[in-house]
C-alpha cells in the first residue's frame, strides 16, 4: 500500500487515522508535529514536546517537530515534508480530518508539493460514530484544551460515553471537529505502554478565551 508520515497532533483524530491507515495496509514510518513559534507547546492542542515524545516512544516511531507561526505554517510544513522524504521511504501522508473541505484541500496541496499522496482515513465519517469507534477500539484520550462554552471543568475529562453525553448537553460537536476542544491520547491499541499524565494546572488565553491544561508526565 505504501509507507506513511502521520500528521500527529497527539489527539484522538490523528491517532484513529493512524490506526485505520495501519489496518488498511499502510506502513507507518514517522510522525510530524507542529509546535508554536516558541517551541514549547504544540499548535492548537497546547501539548508539550516531552509528552509528544513519550507518545512516539510508546508507538515505537520517530517524531519530528518544527516551530511556526500561523503565518509561516504552510511554507514550513511543505519544507519539512520535503526534508523528511529524503530521510524516510515515505509515499503517503495521513491526516485525521473528517469533513471540512478546506482542510482536505490544504492537506492535498502540501502533500503534492512534496510529491506525497494524502490519505484521510476518517473522511466523511459520521462524527459521533467515529468517536464511538475510537472508544470501542481502545483509544483513551483526555481533553487538554477547550472553548469557553465547555470551560475549565472539562479539562482532564476522559472521552467516554459519559463525557459524550455532557458534550451533547453543552451543545457542542462530540468530535470537536470545529475546534470546541482538543485531546491527548494516553493509550491506544498500538501503544506499547499507557502514558500516565496528570493535570497540574489550568490556564486561559484572554484573547481567545480558550482553556488549556498543563500536564505532567508521571515517571517520565
């Protein structure tokens, strides 16, 4: 089928896309994550580098990073993809987007620029059904950032049937596809060991009114 680089956010969607790509017969070779311009947290999810590295260790794959502002994101992403094609025998890129056409168009654009083919294993899936499948297959994820509608009380919650009911009650998409929340995967069927993390602090960005969990990796 081909060897792939996974666009790895650390969250449930990229994790499930990785899993489904493997089941489909693709072979994973490397993970790629984009950090903020300071290099201390990942973009959107706000996950620290050492926790993302712990995920990669649990998976048994190398992970690469680059720092970027939103303004330089595309240029740097293409450059990094081109660089990694010289290091790893990759033919495909795997992304976890579900149904936002502009995201798919961008992913195909940057992949083609590096002579790679984009694969979106979750594409056009029904959002709630996808989350139910993730839970059923053993993907354990916790909420690590969320909007003001949810608030800091949701930080650290495990994505399970009870949390899905709370998300529906709050009137947000249970998959968080519109950016209502982001997650960190602490265990998956292809992890060698579960990550033990604790929420040690909660912060909010005044401009975006968005909540973030500060995580500590226990034993790491």
